[in-house]
C-alpha cells in the first residue's frame, strides 16, 4: 500500500520551531518531487515549499522564505520541513505531497498551532 504520513506537528509559542516529517511506505521518495502545503481554517490550501527528486532544487513561498527549510533525509525515505520563527499566521494543517507524472500522493496532514 502506497502511503505518506506526516508527523511532528503540535502547539508552539510564537518564535518557536518545529520540524515536520513526511515518511513514505510502499514507494521510494527519492523518485518523487515533494511539496509541503498548508491549509488554515476557512482558507484555501497553499503551497509552502517543494524539493526536486534529486534534492538539488528547492522553492519556498514568500511568506516562509528564510524561516522554513525543506530537506531530504539520508536513506530514511523521509522529507523534512524545518520551521523556525513560527508566527500565529503559520497555524494550519500541513500536508506533504509526492509527485511524479502522472502520479501524486497526499498524506493525511499534521496540525501546527502557533499560539501563546
């Protein structure tokens, strides 16, 4: 069974940090580009960051540039999203997506809440 599972979400104070993980089972993440998306209550899902299958190319939304870092784990079939200097506006459910034309897979999401 092909599956993506996100983890690492939680409650954090403004200015704090979290690292999200996106782990795959049933397929190899190295063969796929990976995107992180988020969806806040009442808002549309938005792209946060992505990394190419080779890991050589990354992109970030302007709202997270300089604060978030996407990376591939070494031989762990996992992609990470390191989130620093978190702000209340970062509160959302975070999803990872694995894509390789014509296939793509979504995880179930992990909640990130930034609040004092």
